[in-house]
C-alpha cells in the first residue's frame, strides 16, 4: 500500500511550486518594467482586475454579511501581500537582474516556514532549520554578490550599476519578506474562516489594492 503524503509535505510542495511560478514571473516583470513604470503597471493590473471583480463584490455582499473585524483582516492582508510586497518586488526587479531575483525567490518557502515557527509557534524539524539557515546564507550571498565584483567593475566604470543591483536585491528580499508575512497573517486570521473563503479574500483584496494604486500610479506618471 503506497505511503500517504502528509499535509505538511503537500504544503511544502505547493510553496515550492508557488516560488517556481514567481521565479518565472520575475522574467516577465523584468521585461514589463523596462517599458512601463512599476506603480503604473500595478495600477493597471489591479484596476483591470477590479473592474472584472466588482460584480462578484455585489454577489458576495448579498450572500454574506462580513463584519468589521473580517474587513480589517482582509485589508491588512492585502496591504502586506498585494501593496507593500509588490511595490518592493517591482522596484527591486527594476534595479536588479531577473536571474538574481529568481534565485532570491527560491528562499520564500523556507522564509515562510521560519516565520511559522517564530510567529505561529509551529513545529519545525531540525533538517528544516538547517535548510533555512543555509538558504538564508545563500540568499545573502546572492543579494550582495554584485559587491564581490566591485573591484573589476570600478575599473570598467560600472559602480552605479553595482549599487543599483545591490539596492534592487535588498528591495526584492524585503518584498518577499512582506509576501511571507502576508501568508502568515492570512493563515492566522483568515484560514478556516467559514465566511471569508480564499476566493472572497482575493476579490476584496484586489479591489482594495486597485483603490490604493490609482493615486500611486497617477502620481508616478505626473512626477516621473
């Protein structure tokens, strides 16, 4: 009889899959931000999504009564994962390479596991601790790797490129940190909610993000 895969193993597989998708997405985002400014792109992305999702908002409100506490959790989660995280990620990708961003993204599943241990008091195995520490060390090396080439780059006059790359890596790392906080916050406050299902959370979060990004995107166009 085949061994049953544990829920923890399935969760880890899903997290790795999500990180892999993000790794591919960084290439697409890198190409996009070369043509469209980050905040403008995010505004267009969420506004177009919100227009499609608005009918679902009315449908949800007719069927469910969402109280103030649930709204607070939805909007806080959206602020962490769909606004702050994406702003940092897009600003980071704009300055660094898609390859470095993709490699940093691979740290996300282990970062979530570490946050689950410290914030949610989840059990974490010794090999997971060791893997997280090694991954963190590897991520730091990737983040500051452009500095290793500083000597050669200074001769070629590329110090500004190196500074931008390091800043971009730091911004991107901060972005995936907020994205991980979003996952932890959602698990603590919204996972298992009988009314706010993942789909309802996404619908309200995208509309909220669209409202926030409209002035940010317009401001970017005015002062760009």
